[in-house]
């Protein structure tokens, strides 16, 4: 049976996973559920982890030769770009999905650039052609321009185009064609994707591009077999480009059938397999059957752009809700995460002996937020510091990460966005109008974006879309002017009273509601002005002959601004921590009492 290996790549929310699900349904795997099986993926509607599936097409009943198609569904968000980079090394062609209304977006450029650099010849799918504002012809021209801009060769520019409605499971080769299913797309894959190499007599060469974990089998290596064949029970060598090598044994071997792992005794060259039995294997390492066989080129991943500290929770409420609360338990969980999360780096040796924690480096706020949310749901308690961008120094010059930012919003909000991003060192590179909508392209330091997404939502009244991608390190842009609010900090411990909150809500935005347990030093809201303010939310109404309980007006409380991990990371300041427990997310000052904070300020002078 011939094998074809493809990956589906796109910007976030352009329809990769929906299209993959539709392909699986048409090929008889519709009962296996959506590709986004992780709880966080389903809640947020985004793909976080690259996943493998496979189909047989056409069905055996058609009488035509059956081909096995291995498909890798990849994330679309820039923070999970490391998931995409390693996958592209294991496949032969990509399906580039582009929204028929939005056209190419930042992550479209990122994933396409990586694909073209590896010499892959993409198949372009213009998806969501049923949208009211869809313009497939314009989007096709924009995609062609992007190919030329990224230096595609003649073969790559001559890409086949498919028009699709992924939600309905329909694809067409021409917009005027009639179609009931995805057969035109699947036929195009067979026509344009080269069959995987089938030299089973050669020496075994396979490369690990993803990792998994099984409670019974331990670490699992997902790899592409380039040459030879791999067998269950076989003795193997694991090598990297630095010359490190060690031996191991395959204890279980699996191929993919739909989303399910299927145990097999032998896998031929060209296939994608899961290998169990080698606990120390890592992404990018080469599996061979001979120590003399050279290792394959390493899989490179772009470096992290932000850093922050993961600390043991030291608040007065520490240990109330979490199962895992110690530094050792947090360390073990981060070590486990490093086995599969290649975009993450951790420094376990803190430079400050007084700090019981670790420095974590990630690709962006969402990348870190997903890790913290997973830890929280597993029963971990911890606190994190304010994210900071990573500054490099080359030839005595400070360099910082820059991002390309694309904003789509109604024209009436464009002036506010241009002004705000200008203060944050954003430089406008392009601006186009589409009816009442405007698309603006900026280049700006990552520092300027930290803490901006929440402001953007407010400035565009929820009608704007903003996406970004890291474009490299550039000279330090200098001080950035941000719209600062102060923190409203509790000066008492106890339960909050509605009467106090009613008085405080005119001073700023509150994060808490009545009858919540709070402690001294906890940040309960922000102030309209930029100065911090110590308040007492535990103060009740004084009842006396002059102030009886029935004479005051009704308390009309504004609903609190509930903190999520992302919101907290955007709102927190340098002298604050975000406390994360299985049931609560709180902002707090590093120094809880006003006396300690005053002393700290005097020391800094």
C-alpha cells in the first residue's frame, strides 16, 4: 500500500481541525470524535497540540488501489509555533488553509515560510467560501503574492488550489463546480503529494518529531521512518548530531488508524509510527539499526521570547486547595513538561537564593497560560511573576524580540489603535480598507504588546481582531509609554462587604464580589488613576440611631472583572504576583503589608 504524509497548516481559526474532522468522517472515522480532544482545546476553540491521524483512500469498495494518508493537524496560534516546526520535517506536503474572507494572516506567513524553506510544495485550500464577505479570488491573489514575497521557487508557486466549506465537508477544484463531499481534495492529494520513500531494504533511519506518554508504556516516541523498516522487539541505536548515542529496544510498535494507535509487528519506510521502550529518547534524535549510520539533521525550534518565575505559593491562603504545593512537586511537573513541550525552557537554578522557584522561558503569554492552566487543573498551587521579554546583547548592543501585528477592526476605532500602538513603539507598515473594515499592519517590540490585548478589546468594543507573530530580535526600542492604572490593595483580612465595595467601585474596577475571603496585600481591583491605593473592603456599614439598616439607598454593585490567567498576566505589575490555585486566581503584592512595601520603596531610592 502506498503511503502519503501531509500536514494541515494555517492561521488560528481558519478551519484546519474542522477540515481534518470532515476528511476523517468521509473516510469512515467519524465516530472517533474531533481532533481537538484536549479539554482546553475544546473550551477555547483552538488547537494546542499537534496530533496524528491516518485514513485509507479511496475506500476498498471502490475497486481502486487504496492509499494510506497520514495527516498531522497542527496548531494555528503563534505561541505554539514550535509544534508546527518539528512536524514539517516529518511530512512530504502541506495543505495550507486560508480563510476566504480574512486572507493570509501572520501565522499563515510563518508556517508557509517554514514549509517553503524545507522545499515542500503546498496545496492551497481556500476555506469558508460560504461566508457572506468571502472573496476567494482576491484571497487567491494575496496567497500568490505571499508565495512570491517569501521566495518560493517556480514549482512551489505553481500550487494547486482547492475551494472548500470545511464545516459542510465540501471541496471544489473550481468555484463553479458542483460537489457533495471532499473527493476533489482527496484526489488532489493523491495527484500532487509524492508517495513516501519505500526502500525497505536499506538501513533503518527514523527521526523523532513528537513525544507522548502512556501510564503503562512510559515515554512514547512518534517518528517518521525514512529508510528501512522497524520491528517490534528490535534492538536500535538512538543518535543526535552532537555524537551522543545509546542503545535501546522496541518493546511496542504502533501505527495510526484514524486517531487510534494500532499495534503492529513491523512498519515500513515512509510510515509514521509510535515507538515504546526508550525512556530517554528526545525530539530530533535519529533511530537506526546500526551505530555507524549518521544522524539526520537536527530539528531546530525558534527560541523563547518571554521569561517569568514559577514560585511556591506563599500567600496566607497557601495550601488550602492544592494537592501539589511544594517546590519539589513543581520542579517534577516542569521536568515532565520539558519532555514534550519543545518551545519551553526552564532554569532550575535560581540566581536569588531567597526565592523558592524557577525561571521559565516561553514563546508568549498564551504558551505559558496554557501550561499554568493545565497545572492548576491537575491540583498544583503556585504563583508566577510578571512576564518580561528576553533581552539579548550582541556586540554591546541590546536586542529585543519584535512582532508583526495585524489588526482588523471597524474604521471608527482605527485612530485610537494607531495612537495607542504608537505610544508602545508600534510602527505602521500598511493600511487597507475593505468597506467599513480596516486592516493595519504594525511592527513593534513584544514589550509593547504585553498587557495590551485586554485594552485592545475595550478600545474596539470587542469588534476587533488582532494577531501577531515574532519576526526576530532587533535593537532595543527604548522606554515604552503604557496606560498605567494603579492597584487597589486590601489593608485588611477577612470577608469583603458589599457596602465597602459599593463605595470603592467609583474609584476603579473591582476584581472581587461581596462575601469573598481576602487577605492583607491582596489586589482587589485597579484604580482609575495611576497611583496605588490601600483600601479596607472588609468594613461594614455602621449601624446606629442616626444610621439605621433600612434608611440607606439600595447597593447597586457593578459585576466584578473576573481574573483569568491571561488577564492576570496582562494586569499584574512588577511588584505583584499572580496566585494560582485549583479554585481561585488572585493578584497580590509581593510584600503584603503596607509597612514592608514602604520599606521596600525606601530601599529602592
